[in-house]
C-alpha cells in the first residue's frame, strides 16, 4: 500500500510504521509520545516518510478525523515529504498527472518510486459531480482543518510563508484527497485472538490502507474474488470459477448472503453513488439463511465434514491447507447450481481457510497465561 493508518484500538499494541504487533515493547516518538514504533529503524523510516510533518498535529488529527480521513492526511504528508517539501515541483507534478491520468498498469511495480506511486493515488476516482451537498461540505471542512493544522503547527507554514498560491495549492490537494479517501481507501483485517468466542481467532480491523491496483476492481454483491490480508501485503484469491477473459469482481461490503437487495442498493448508493446491477441484484438472490438447498446426499459434508469444521474452529492450519483443493473442486464442479446454500457455504469456507493460512495473526495467545486479554 502507498500509506496505512492503524486502527485506533491498536495504536499502543502495533507499530505505526510497519503495523506489526509488538506487545509490551513499543518505542514512543520522542516528540509527540503518542505514536509508537517497534524499533528505532521503523521510527526513523516513519520520520523520513511522513511523521516529521505529521508529528506536531498527530493528536489533533486523531481527535478530529475518522480513520479514513486520517489516512488522507497521512497521504498528503507523505507526498509532500517525498518531494522534499518542494511545493512548486509537487504542483507541476500533479498538473501533469491530471493531464495524463496514468493507470497503475503503466508502471513496473518492482521498481516504482514514491512519486509515481502517488501519481496512481492522485488519479483515483473522486466521483466528482455525484457527491451530495452534505458530503461536499464535510470534505471541505476536513480539507480546511487539515490545511490550517499544517500551516499553523508544522514546518509547512514557514515553507509557504506569505505565498498564497502555495497555500491554495495545499488546500486544493487536501480537498482532492478527501474526495478520494472514502471511495478508494479500504480497511485491512488481521486474525485476532478471541478465546471467549466459538473460534480461537477472528477477523478484526487492523489498519486503513490505499491500494492503487485493487481500487480498480468493480463491485459485485456476488463477488468472485476476495482480499486476503497478509502480514506485509494484500492478495487477491479466487472464490468462484472465472471464465477465461472474465472480469474480477470485488465486494465493497454489501454481500447478498448478508443483506437483502433493497438494503444493498441503498447502502451502495449512499456510499458510492451507483445503482448496483450485478448478477445478485438483477436476479435478486436471497440472503444466506433463505438460500435453497440443491444437493442431495452428503456431498457437502464429504468435503467440509463436522470433524474438519471443528479443526478449523480450533485454528488448525494443516486442516485448512489440506481441505482447500477439495473445496475448489467442489466449487468448480457445481458452479452451474449457483446460488445455493451449499456453494455459498463452501465459498465462506474457502475465505476462512485463506485467512487462517495467510493473514497476520495476533500474538496475544502467547501471553494468555500471564495477563488478562
């Protein structure tokens, strides 16, 4: 990701820079003392990329902004820093980006630099012209507060001085990022230790992040891929058979298994300003508990038996790895019956196995005997 911001609850458990858990061993910033790092190396990297500019106002932005807007602010701070605080160069660069509208696929991501990564962020959709008056007002207020904090409490005030053109540029750039953030920035999960629940580990919000390539995927209430959050990256895994040349469909949080069509349509219109016309909406797929059963006999149980389900509940990674191939065979062979209860349940099982195998896990299980968790 270009930038990340830890979930509020994890600020004193995970490193602000690498997002890794560092239970009882975090190092506080020497200036703001509320931003924590797992090592001096991460502390220095954060200073060099965003924290030097962000540090004087960290407390303010955490108090005033929701996480997605904190990330918009960090993206702004990181971008200014990547241009060595040269606002004139940054202004010319953004003007060029707006004229050329580069795609993330225009770059080699094994060698891409910080400036070009920002170009892909700057080119993300803002849904300009579709926002409600209330949304526009809210984004404008966020942008004004961000700008004034930067001018009043950081070195940016001295850099701009009395140059009103530079100040206006920062205000416009902040507003642009405030438009981008709610539409494109996503929450990444990790597997938290939950001994009191049915399962030993459960997905929990880890951080908010910006992924330029993944933001290009369109939504479907019946997606064929899922995002798996790994320790240092995010991967896309297939959860339904996709024909050659077929489109990858992500899910923006409204899945037909868990919400009726009217609810999904309303929520997607409110958040993303579009009327969903995916297969689940066009064909009006019902919610999970009302899906029909289309298989006779024990074909589902032959793959996902009660014994295997119990092992997955105990977070048995060997069982997860062993059952995945059979799950995929089941989905591929019976795709013509979609949607039905058995196929939807198998999709959820595939997602569960991938999370178990590859997601970042909390280390709190190690300390369960010495502290109250």
